[in-house]
C-alpha cells in the first residue's frame, strides 16, 4: 500500500487557464429527512445537485469529495430545513476558501401528502414533486421552493359548444310541442339522447416556483400546495367514491378554465402571500383535443426577479 498518493487537483496546474461558473455533481442519490412547516419530519429519496464556482484560474479543479461528504453528513446526521440548508452552503464555501465564493445546492424528491376526498371524506396519498434550491451568492443566501400540482381543466369553448348541442337536441325533441311535461324532460335529461355532448377536459400541471422571504422559517410545502389547489378548485383526487366523482364533475363544470384563466388565478393567490418575495408560474394543459399543449407563464414581476420563460 503506498504511503502517499498523488493529488492531481492540488499539485497540477490547469492546462488551459480560466474561471468556471459552476463545477460539481448532479444526480447524487441520497435519503434525507425533510422538515416542513406544520408537518412531521419524514424521510424522502432525493436526487441532488451540488456545485461551487471555480474562481482560481490556475487551479486544476475543485474538491468534489468535500461537497459529497458534507451532503452525506446532512443525510446521515441531520435534517433538511432552512437553517441546515444555509449551513450546508456556508460549509461548501469554507471547504473551498481559496477556490470558490459561490455555492449551489438543489434537492428533488416526491413529497407524499394525505388528501381528503371531496364528499365522502375518504383519504389517500398524493405525491407532489418538490424542488428545493439554495444559492450562496455575493455573501447572501437565497432559497427557492418549487412544486408541481396536478389538476383538471375543462375548456370553456368546448363547454359552450356542448351546451349549444344540448339546446338543439331539446329543440329537436320538444320544439314542436305547445306544452312540455316536466317529468318527461327530467327523464330525457338523464339519457345520452338528452346530453348529446360533453366538454373536453384534461389533466393539467401547475409548476410553481417561489422565492422565500427572510421571515420564512420553515419550508411552506403544504401551504403552497393548499394555495395552488384552492385557487384552481379542481385538484386531481386520490381515494374517491361515486359522490366524490360527481362533485368533481360539478367543480369542473363550475370552474371552466383556459390556461390563461389558471395562470391569472394562481398569480392572484400568490400575490396575497407576503412570504414569497418572487414567484414563477407555468400552467400546462395537456390537451385532449389537440396533439399539442396549451401553456401560460407568468411571474410576480419584481426587479431583477424571475424571467418569464
């Protein structure tokens, strides 16, 4: 066993000199405990990106193992919360004092939540893709939370066209009669002959990123999901009985949405939350009529904030 092993990163000079914006690792697989506001700590399986910049032009590279071991220590000995995220970024910088003055960390994982059905009260699990980002830049730390929330969107145009066909069917059926029997119409409306058309709807995804203000103390995962689902009114369901499915159909009928409508609803809801200093919203309607998707994107619009793409 050699008594000393070569350390190329410390002993060699870069063949081509220059600084680099970011150097590090991606797709690091780690189990980690996550702490969120008003939720018990829970384990998740995360994929992580960890970077620092290379600010020394003559250096061969960074010390990737140091970043990995600091992340591993968080995974095995501590919990991912806002305070520990800040500490991790500071340790990234301290471990690269002569090389780096910027640090970046990103966690991606599914966060499971118990969600109650609309009428019956049955509960089931829903998994929400979550992304947590921390950046150490110019001596300041910024944190970002991103969540994808699925919901149902029913096309207003399609609904209007369906109503027109139903009206025409009624005219064809009863237009020649001077009086109409209420019971007959009631029975007829319960048939496919009566409801000759239905509007098209599709599963949709709201991608929402929020930049957390300094006064936020815990990751507001549940708060953000609740705000998104409340604004849209038609979140996809977990456990359902027939009464829940009927209520879901009613909600879709009373909350007709183009992607523009959904984007505006979310913008209004997020503007009401003081803990989000900036936000970015992308609404994706995975069309059932078209082979392409309908998309709207919006930001809070603060100076030097998120760009609208």
